[in-house]
């Protein structure tokens, strides 16, 4: 079934485009925020983690504020197309960008992206965090990450690993493990997380990393094995699964994350209003329950905290990627 963007609060029939155009030419002040319509660009496909989480939060924000919130999926170039679009918009509180940690990873390894991920955006706030999991075929019979590493080091030709795509967060997770473990390994990129999981599950590659919704149900059904999680605290949604460090491989950990930006120059007062309302929504029991079903949990933050967090993340990812030799192919 074809997935399409939806308008959370539909505009009056036949007037949507005209209404947005009319609003776009009327400047607003921070005191007047929110405007009657807000566009949140998601630079990834409808139905993906960023899209689903943003829609959950945006629906409650729209209901509370009694405004129209449009989720606009602008897909292409691993999130670059939609992200660049937002840099070209006025910082007037009408356009925002929802991202995942893949946004930062891409910025860290690809110096050709047509924007500066730190300077060309205004931080609004973090939304959620989600651990990622190393998945392998049950046919290997590994009891631990150490056993996988020992096996990999005995392969004279090296091993293959896969991910959701070049420059994805899953790519960074998988490459970091190979690098820190001293494994001779080659990345075989896929077109998405489901395909990457299938490749690992069937044993065509040695391992992949995937978020909870893609990994946990298959593990519980006995179709694949989970060895470790990127979360420093271990698997919150799958007790008994250690973090990478807890499994004996020091030097890399971190949850995947989701957050919101505005164009550079957006007034702090606007961003704080958006961030505060988002934080309120993330405390709702219904929202927390839905996020848990996705293998995620709320992680609200102020604009300033989010900006520093994301900038630091990009710097760390760039340093690691350079050490690994991880590049956009």
C-alpha cells in the first residue's frame, strides 16, 4: 500500500495551498507563535521511525494548540534533500525539520552535504532515544560478542556486515564494532533496515545493527539472535542483552536519537515554545506507551541542550569515521 504524507488537521477543502501561501507572506513575531499552520519536514520515508515518532508528537501538539500541522516527507540522498529544503526557508516559526541521528552521521562523514549541520539550523529539542541491536543468524550459535569476534578473526578473507545504507547510524554502529575489534570487514550496504536484517538473519552477512521494532520481534520468535545493544545501560526493552562495552568491547556506545530543528536564525522564544510543548506531550501516558511499542522512549531537551548535544555527536562521529575510514561511496 502506498504511504503518503497526511495532514494532521485537514485544511478546509480546496483552500489548503492558498491558505499556506497567504500565511507565508505574513510575518509573525515570537509572541504570536504558533502560527495557524506549521510545516514539519521529515527527510525520510513515511512510516520510518522519525516519521512515526514525529506524527505521534505533532498530533497532540496540533490538538493542544488548535493549529494545522503538516508532516511533509521530502525524501532523497539519505535525508539531505529535505534537510537542505529547510535551510532555504525563513526562520519564522512556520517550518521545522524532524531528524534522527542519521542526520548527524551523514553530516559527519560526508563533507559534500550542501549545508553545515551545526551552523545552518537552529536547535529546537530532542524527542526520543532508541537503542540499536546487533543481529546475527541463529545458525552461528554464538553465545557472546566475543565468540563472534573470535570467529571473524579466523576468516582469512574477512567478513561482511551490512546496514540500512551508507552513512546511516546503523552503518556507524557496525563499522565501529569491526574497527574496535580489529576485524577485517567489508560493508555491504542495503536499501533499508528490513533488507539489512534479512541479510544478517539468513547468514549472507555476519551481522547488522537494527532498531528494536525490527530486531526484537524476530528475536523473540527465534528467527535471529541479538548479541549486544548500543545503549550504554544495556537493553531496556530486552533484559539480559548487554551493551557493547558490557560485552567486553570498550570505546563505543550510544542510543539512536530523534530531534527537531528549525532554520538558522529562528528566534529562541519560538523554539522554546515548541520545545516546551513537545516536552509536555512526551510526558503523556499515551505517547510514552506508543513510543515504547516502537522501542523508543521520551528524551525531551531544551533548544540549547539539544544544539550542544547534536554538535558534540557530530564531532565524535566525524572523529570515529575518519579513524575507521568510513566514507560515502
